């Protein structure tokens, strides 16, 4: 082997090592929400239309932009995968702050994991007990908290002598979105965009004040878990679910918009549409006669979700008129 060949090979190896180091460093610097967003995009190409990134400008107290990610994923992955786990999460609860209640169903994603850390669960129970000593929700509404408006911030980090943190963020902000026994699905006036925006803005402000730089939240306030089964046979039911999801997206985006000017620490917010819910609404057997129409319906829905997301971040409510008159029964509620 000539001297020139040896030097060329050594140079090639050096370049490979440096590239590997650069790649590892870049991966290590990837923030949790951005990392999950990228990974979810690769998991199922059929859901590609459900992903969108919007940048928030620098704020008065934050000289850096923030990134808001709309994606199709699963809150469980955000908790269970350490590289995806955010500093904080916004999670639905019920008006009585009963963590063992069946409603809302998404609350179980958090509570089932906290239960595996008994010391953290006992501390959470103590925090809730202290909250119950405060006056109930004003305005004569049932329960301790008003749906869509009132929030409760819980510290979930292990204290001195406690074991290593479990599969959940250090802080969770709970928003009331249902009654402990369910039933809020039949009271759509409780899920107006302007109600939900208040709760989301309050949670983001509280998590931000606590130093959180990354936050995730599912599509709260949609009341979608109570829809009828076998939706593929009842087109009207599926459309009703679409409208609820669009309405929730719009309210959450408005809340992010309200919070943004006073942002101090938050750098990324991830809004997760449950991928299995989207699949249940639109996926049909490959090669079936309904495949084309299902894909067309999914694309139209995904565009409406993104439109509501953009409008909300711009400070505008989404109305039935913005969706060509559809969803009037949901979006006409003020």
C-alpha cells in the first residue's frame, strides 16, 4: 500500500469518526418533544398529514422562539420513553379531582404510572387533599373545579429518599374535562373554545413558571372516548367525532396563543392527536372498495385540524363558517 493510499484511508476514517461524533452530539441535543415528533413521523407514513410545526416568536421575557408541534402519537410513549419524556404535561381530570374515577379515561395514562411509585402517589394524594380544602368552583357548577377552566398543578418528582422518578414528567397540570362518573359528553356547552383556552393558558403559565422547557398534552376536551362503536357503519357519528376533535384543537391553540406573550422558559409544546383514534376513524382494510374514500376523508379532516390549529395560534376562533358550514352543532356553541 502506497503512502498516499495510507494517508487517504486514515483521512477517511478520521472524517467518519468526526461525523459520528457530530451525529451523536446532535442526537443528544434533540429536545424531548422534537424527538418524539420526528420518531412518530417515521412510525406510520399513512398519518403524515397529521403533522405540523409552528414557531412562536420570542417573548418579552424569552429572547428565543418556541416550537409548537401538532402530531399523531400516543401520550403513553411520551411518558414511557425517557428520551421523549417532557418536563411537564397537561392531563385531563374530573371536576372532583378523583384520581380513581373512570372519567376522563386519559387520566389513567398518568395515574396508572404514578401508582407504581407509592411515595409519589401518596404525595399526590396529599396535594389533592390540600386542594379540596379550598372553596369549590364558583358559579354554582358541580364539583371542585369548573370544566375547561379550573386547573390543578401537581408535583410528581420524587422527594428526598424516594426512588428514581417513574415513567411520568416531574410536573402535571390537570384540567377538569368531565365529571367523575362521566356524562360531560352530553353537555357540549361546557367545551366551548373560550373555556378550554383559559384552562390551557393557565396550565402553560404554571408549568412555565415552574421552569419547564418542554410540555406535551393530548387532545383534551374532545369528549371523544364516549362515542359509539362501529363508527365505519355510522358516518354521522364519525363526523361528530371529527367536529369535537377540531373544536378541541381550536381551543387548545387559542390557549397557547394567550400564554405565549408571557412565556419565560418553555421552548417546545407538543399537542398529540391519539394515533389509534385517527386510525379507528379512517382506516379500512387495504385494497377494499372504501380505501380511496377513506383516504380522501382523512386528508380533508387532517387539513381542517391544521387549519383550526393555525387559526387558534393566530388568536382566531374556528367557526362552522370556516369549515364550509359543517360542525355547526359543535362550533356554534359560544
